[in-house]
């Protein structure tokens, strides 16, 4: 991205601890770090006008995780398929990196909230399953061992487990996730 005059790692760590101390935060805090090109000499998208060096924004927020869950797994998870919003291809906005343009995650979540669902399955530009706002998606496909799919019931459960295949969407249009790497 052509950033110049970046902060050293030690400066960033020091700044984080100063911000935490200034806000009386020790545990249960979540940090959002944003690096901008900094102040500009004039309003323009041209990086040449950023003449004052980069600006590091550190935004702490209380975010206790104990007892917090994304979904109520005791009831199962209700999902909808996201409407018109699709995951963009990496050539336009790479969803494999965490960036500030999260509108493609927010709009499907709003759709899910309005529908009374826990989340929305987002599709890529070709209409294939990508991910949800909060999770990667996986499917367990049971195989009879002879290349035929089987319906899962108690009688075939053992064969299913032995011959199960884990299927996941391509990570071209979503965060790769830790599970997919293992």
C-alpha cells in the first residue's frame, strides 16, 4: 500500500500499553489498531499529499468474553442466505485480510437480524457458499466407501464416521481460518 514512515514495533507496543493504562484497562479489553496515511496537505486520495507521516489509531473497548457466545448452540443455529450482497473477488476487495471496509459483513448480518435468524450465509460472486459474518462453514459428507453418498441414520453412523469427508468452501472469498489449515 506504499505506507512510509511506519511506527516501529516497540513504539506500537508502548502506545498500546499507554492507552490501556490511561483507560484503566487490564482484562476484558479488545484493541482495534488502524494505521492511516496521516494528515494530508489537501483533500485528495493521492498518497503524495500525505506529508505528515502515518497516524496510528488505538481504540480500546471493553469486550469481556467469559460467557459470551456468537450463537446459542443449545437451540441450534438458524441461518438465512444473504440477499443481494455478495463477497467481492480478491482482485477488488480481498476478504482474506481484515480491513476497515466491512460493509459486506454488516449488510448480511442486518438481513439475518431482520429475519430473526442467527446469521446469514454469504455467497461469493459466482453464487457459491462463502462464510457467515462470524464463522467459516464446513459440511460433513458421508460416503458409503464406494463413492456413493449415504443418508445418515443410526444404522450407518459408524460407516459414515469412518468414511466421512469434510467439505469447506474455497477460501478465495473469505478468511482462510485456522481449522481449514489443519
